[in-house]
């Protein structure tokens, strides 16, 4: 996970790309990934619009269209539960319930410590080992309650070490 | 019992996907070398002779598509190749396997396709959630440049081609080729009116070849070994192999490459049979935008032409298996919810229709005084949506709905 001290400023990130509209999605991904709260700030959208010479409304329109982008702060870790027909067959509903219990939040919310946001996702393409969740860039498969608890515990532990 | 025949997946698990030297030792870029030694038209003719059908879902002949692009707008300054790697059809993960485990294979296919249509620029549009695919494809591209397989004057042939990766951001609809082009240009994923097709007006308004990852991954074999060799497997109408992704109630869910034309039962056997020994009930072929079938289809050949004749679809190659005891209404509800979430909202019939269908599916599940009439109404509504929506999303709900109704109408309409 990104250390806030290593964060690049918005402008530096944007300028890695040519100022052409077709780079918009790649830029938004880079900006969001760089933010410790996994979201696109208003400033980031404004800077992007200016750099690409686009109306703010176009950039806002794109940022709000795609499921992966968020305009509100989220946790350091985005937990995406796959709700596809295959995962549902393998009790994805139970995975959601267990995660809500373990994290003490409902789907769509962020834990008070800012660690986790719980989201739902369409098919993650991991159907061979359903049910699946994705935590930031990492995929976890064949989940049951024990495995879920282990994953959450592991991430919390690694964060504590990182903060020490 | 049937065995896998790995052509596209021949290197899976045998090479380090992040080593171009490994890939080259396993034969990568032999097809490209051969392609560059002949005329672009010869490459297209070979593909047309092989009768390779697009593996993304629509099954359109790949050689013909190339021919259209190569003959389109001779005065245009630029042509493009766009790789559709926005795999999102529920139950489908064949492209992910190729991208994660043998990225040079489809990259080679992409460069050959670019040469065939004389496109000097290519984009690979990968869904944003496929982080591993994105990373490995980027490594493959970087290494290909270093080896002179991309960039200026590829392998001394005089042909130039640059390729870059574009990221999706969580929109199923962007897997539809014209919508993908909108997204690629940095816009919202709203579909375009067609015609014009991408061959005429694609990316940035210029002629564009759009191909799926698995389609492109078949090209190196065809060029390296010839169309006759390619056609040795598969059926007359659907030559070659297909990667099926089998999931649900089977013992060994996973990806299996077999000749086109194997039966549904053979696929289930290949995947280790039904889990917990439960009897087979239904299969959803081709994902959410696919069709349900029942046990009467177990001995049918899985090929584009045969399934089409039977009113079913092969689609992306997703095969989701349900056992006795799995309610069809739940699967149907899930598919309809998916469409509601992914509808872009541009066409009113799709925007309101997908939401209405979910409500109806809930009534179908939770209780309704006349389920028979309700199901008929849902089919009627989805038929209207299909006729009045611009893109395949609004045209899709009718597929699972109608097929579920035709095979499982008693279960769906019984009053508990």
C-alpha cells in the first residue's frame, strides 16, 4: 500500500501522460491509486480537466460513469465481493454477510478507522474457485468464514507493522 | 473420455509469462516472422481459409473482418487495431488465463493482425479489475520493443507498429466494441449507433479492427502451421479449438481447451463430473447474455453453428452448471440484476426495462398471483427492449429469459 510520504502530487502524476483525451481513464486510475483514501478529489478532477483541455463536466461525467472510480473518500483497502451468478451459487451472499459482521459496516460503507470499504462487484472472472473477493489488487478465492477472518486479520496486522 | 487439446493454451504452466526468452523458446513470434515474409493480403487469405470465428461471443469470421478493415478508406491517414480484453461476461475467464500466463501469444496475434490490415497503431483495452493481466501485458509489450518485435521496422520488414495498454474501469458495456471505442477515446461508455461499423469508422473515426484476446491468440498457429492444419480440429462450420470456462456444480471448475463440437456432457466429464454426485439440471451457456438449456441438450455439439440451430448460444464459452435443487429463478434474477447495474441509461427501454425486469423477477421468486402471465409479460418486455435498444446490452435480457421460460416454465410459474 502506498505510504503517504511517498505520494506524488497530482500534477506530477498527470504529466506522465500526453495531454490527450484518450488518456483520461488511465490518468484517473493513476490519480485514484495514488490517493491513500482511494478516491478522486475535486482538485484532481479540475487539474485533469485543465491539463487535457476538457470541460470539467466531461471529466466529471467520465469519473462518475465508471464503477471503479469514487468521488468520496474510501478506505485504504477496497474489498470487492464478486456477486456473479457463479459466486452466488457458491454462497457469495454469505461472504457479504460475514464481511459486514467482521468489519462492522454494511456494504458501501467504510470502517471508522479508514481501513476498509466494502463494495460489491460484477464477475471478477475467478469462477473456477468461487466465491471470490478482491482486496485492492489482490484476489482471494475459495472463501469461507475462516479464510475471510484470516485475510482481514492479516491486512490489519500488516498495517500495524507498517505504521510502527 | 475426451481429453483436452491445447493449442492456444499450449504454453500454460510451462513458461514464465514474464520472460520473452521463455516464450520465444516455446515458438512465440514464429508466426509473426512468417507473416512478415508474405503480403498482408496473404495473411488475410490464410485466415479466411481457416474460417476462424471471433471468440469473443459474436462468432463473426475473423478473416472477413480483417478484409473489411484492410479495404476501408484507402485515403485515411491511420488504421487501428484494438484488442478487446474487457472480459466481463459472467462465468468467463479464458482471456484472463491467456493474458496472465502467455501474454506474448496474443501480443503476437495482435501484431500479425495489425500487419494484415496495415495498422501502425494498436490499443489493448483491458478491464480495470484484471491487475495481473494489465501488468503482464505491459511487461510483454516492453520486452517485445526491446527485441524489435514492436516499434519501427519490425524485424527489418519495414512495417511499423506501436501498441499501448488502455484501462477499463468497471463497465461491462465497454466490452461491446463500439462502446469500447468511446471509452478508449476517454469518454463515458455509451454505445454508438451502428452502422458505421468499426471497420469503417472506429477509434477516432478511423478504420479499426477490433478483436477479442482469444481470437488473436489463435492467429499465430494459423499463420505458422497453415489453415489446413488449423481446420483438422473442430467442425466444418466451426473449425479449431475453443477455450471453455466451466463453473458451478462441477468437481473441477476451470478452463478447458477442446475442439469445437464436443458435447456438453463431455465438457462436464472433463470438469470432473457433477459435484457431490448431484444430477444435472441446467447449464447457462455464454454467461448472462447467454441461454439456459436443460438435460435434453447434453448430447448436443458445442459449436457456433449447431447451438445456433438449436436456439442456444456458445457466446464467450462460459458454461455454468446447475444441479437439481438450484432454483432457476435465482440464476435468472442474478442475470437480470447484472443487466440493470450495467445498463448505461442511454436508451430508455433498456434503462427502465432492466429495472422493471428485476422487479418482476423478484415477484416471480417471492410470490405473484399469476406467475404465468408475469413470465409472459417479462418476455414481451424484453423482446421490446431488444428491438428498441441500440446495443447488445438491451438486446440481451431476452436471451436468458426466453430460454429459461422455454425449458423451465413449470418451475418458474408454479405457485408455492
